[in-house]
């Protein structure tokens, strides 16, 4: 039997042609053809009519084919058109299930006569079959296209998610680098301030030295000069305390930045790492030389201090003015020592800053290489997406060809079945002709026998 959907389509077109008012009524009530006619084509009215009527229709179906089902169905609708036009969807269903099966209990002749009065055009039915196959092929192509678009949409969503994740990580790294640069700038500013304060302290020390030399030349000591020296000493101590606080803050910040730099990933490019390592070693050598010079200065100052102590050990019995002058000289020497120590610490801080700058450069190189890798991955994704599109187009073409082949196979099967039905009808005609001949032969023999007698 042909496909049920095709039969429904052909039967609906016949209703639209022969019974347009009833077709419009069915459409207004959303009463589809498959709701009442699918069992007719599936069971050849065996579940609709009583057994005598159903067997009569089945006999005609075996001899003539599926044409009788279309004829009987359309005849039923013509005979019940007036009642169906007045009913809604539920009423029509009940009418098809309860009223129509018992309309022909008296015999099937009336139904068969009405069925053979229906016009049936086989050419038009073949044309409708072709239209149905074209509609189905279009629907299949649309479904294939929808699936392809869904897969492309899913792939694009995945690609967008990966790109968004990469952008977030890059933004975080850029933000961290920006914070590190800001902290380095603040540390440089603080170191500049500390160096300025140290220069001020050195200038005060020079003034004190000049004043001390002048006092050595003069034999008389002035009390006002001693008070001025004491004030300058207090200011020098205050500036020293401020510089020490600034140095402590700078050291803490340097430690924090070193911890952050240690959390960055290592470099993969060996050549650049070697160049950066050479630069770091050169800077380290320069820093070591500076530290050696500072240590030498500290040693010289300590020796000078020891000599000063050796000279001033026997001067406790001097007058109070000389004792105050000696105390000022002692404090001056201590200030020099502290100055040397602060310079050494500043050199160390500068060395750390240089190391942090090199580490920052390494991190920037790493980010640059990561961006290049991201660009290469994006190019690969584009290439793969283009390749995937080509494969999808090939797949759609293959599916379309397969659908065409299936349609051709169905057409061939229908043609074979029609030929079988024609051959069955021809065999039935031959059998009937043989039966007539068999009936005629005994009759002729009897006539010959009568003539002979």
C-alpha cells in the first residue's frame, strides 16, 4: 500500500475539488482528514463497516487497487454532506463513528453504485503524488538546514565563550601590571624624597664641619653658636628618623612586590631569558661594587671615629664648653655613620627596584607571547570553522541526493504495484473468460449430441 501521508494528501485534494463547501467547513472546524479517513486506508474499511460490506469493498480492492478506497470515501462524504455541515468537530467524529457504519446495513449495492459515480482521474492522482514528494523533499532539506544552523550556532557560542575567557585573563594580567607600575612609581618617588632629605642632612653636616673648623681657629666659644649647633643637631635627628621610616615603608613595599612577582609564571623562551639574566647580572655587579665602596667609606668613618675617641679620652677635665663641643663632634660622627648606612640601604633598594623592573619586563614579554598564541589559536578556529562549513555543505548535498534516490525508489515501487494490480486484473479477466468458455463448451457438446440424435 502507498504511504498514508500521500493518500491523505490526495484524498484532501479530491474533497477540495468535488466538495468545496464541506472542505471549507472542515478547515474552519480544524477537522483534519487523518482524523476520520486514516482507518479507511489502513484497514480498507474493515473496522468501519460490517463484514459483508467490508468484504465486498476488499474484493474490489484486490481486483482494481486503491482506487476503490478513494471512491468509497468520497461517496460517503457526498451522501453525508448535509448532516456534516451542521455539526462541529465532536459531532462530526461521533457521526463518523456511530452513524455512517450503520447506514448500509441493507446491502452494499447502493454504496458501490455511488462510489462508481465519483469521478477519479488517475493522471491527476499521479500529479498530486509528485507534488507531495516535492513538498516532502523540501521539508527534509529545511530540516537538514535547521540542524546545520543549530550546530553552527553551538560552535559559535563555544568559540565566543573561549574568547571571553581569554580576554578576562588578559585584562587581569594587564591590571596587575598596571598596579605594579604604580607601586614602582610611588617607591621611586619615596626614594627621591629620601635622597633629597639625605642631601639636606649632608648640607647641614658640611655647615657643622665649617663651623667646627672656624671654632677651632678661634679660641673663644660662643654660647649662641652652641645653641645653634644643638638646634641643627635636633633637625638632623628628625630628618634621620623620617628617612628611616620612609626606608622601612619602601622595604615593606619591595617585599610585597617581590612576592607578587614570584607568583608570575616562568618564561619559556630560553634566548630572551639568557639576555635578561645577563642584564640582571650586570646590574648586580654594579650594585655589589657600589656596596663595596659604601662599606669602605663606613670603615674609614669608623677608623676616624676610633681616632677621635682616642684623642678625646683624656679631655673629661676640660671646661664645660669644650665638653659640649666634643659631644657635638661625637654626634656629628654618628650622623656620618648613619648617613653611610642609609646610603647603603638606598643602594640596596635601587638594586631591588632594578630587579623588579627586569621581572616586569619578563612578564610583559610573557604577555606578548601569550597574545601571539591567542591570535594563532583564533586563526586555527577560523580555519576549522570554514572546513566544518564545507563538510556540512557536502553532507547536506549527500542527504539531498539520498532523499532523491528514496523518492525515485518509492516511485518505482508504486509503479511495480500498479503493474501488479493491472496484471491481477488481467488474470481475473482471463479467468472469467476461461470460465465462460468452459460453460460454453458443454452447452455446444449438448447441442451437437441433440442434433446427432
